[in-house]
């Protein structure tokens, strides 16, 4: 099967990785499942991976293999996955060129006297330093937690976060891949900034919702964005 640009495909991203040649994508930008071990974020996905570390390591290595410029992975540590997340820092110590922090201005839930988790990582993997399209781009970005998540998908990336990364670190000649496309947030950012893209989503329900969201965005914003 030939993979066409500006399209989303349903299936396992590891099957699609096998069809993608080395250095044939410019940038991989994605947010994989959290591995929270409980189904409180996804209605159509069991967020419980036996070996989360190996799952992430394989995802990142494959993304690095196919990406000419950058691979950017959004990771959030929690009680169940924090050892795996920190272990990844050590394994990829020579490939991580930047760590960008999303500071959540309204982190929830409050954890009483325990520490409330108020940030997420964006690990950037590359052979060369990360460069922005604008001057004075800090490695901390501050936005509130998403207040408009779909009822069926409470772990969708905040649109403003995706927009920020696509605007700052991609160009209109780049091909952007999101192997964990979810309901299409990255792909909508690519539509907004006229980037070419490929999305891959495992869940049929989220795949269908992503197609509808992209179609709706294009209809409502034709020729509005640069």
C-alpha cells in the first residue's frame, strides 16, 4: 500500500513503520499513550502496556530512523510509568538534543500535600541542535490544561500546544508524521500552517473522529490561515 500525504490511516504504527524508508519523513511529532493502567482517559483504548519502556524505545527508534530532521515525543510521567520515562533519558542520552517543558497553568487534580504534577516533557531527538522559526524561543511553554476535550478522549493534546510546535519547528516544505494520531490534533495544526502530514491511529473510533474533525476544520477555515 502506498502511503499518501495529507491523510490519516487506521492501523498499528509499527506495521506502518516497516513501510516507511529511512530519512523519508522530515519530522515526527507525537504523543503516545500514557500507560496509566486504568481506563479513565480513553473510551476506545486500553491504556495498559506490559513493557512500556520497550514500547517507547521501539517507537522512538523507528521515528528517529525515518526522520530527516527531528523526532519530538510528548511524554507525561505518572505513578505507573515514571521509572520507564526516566530510564529513557539514560538510554537516549546521546540523541536527546532538547527537552521542552509544557508548564500547565492549572494542573489537576490537586494532590493535597503530595506534589501535583504540573508539567509534561517534549523530548527532541536529532543529529543537530533544534532550531526555531522565530527568535527567543524558550524551552518552556505555558498553557492551561485542555478544557474542551472530547467526551470519549480525555487525553487529547491541547490544540495550542500542537500549534506551537508545528509553527515553531516545521516549514511548509516539511512532511510531518504523527504515529499516534488520536483524534487528529497534530494533523489539524498541519492543516492550519499548510504542512504536509501523515497520521496513523490504532482505534477505528478515534480514526473516524479525526477524519471528521479535519473535514470540519477545513470547511470552517478555508483560506483563513497562512
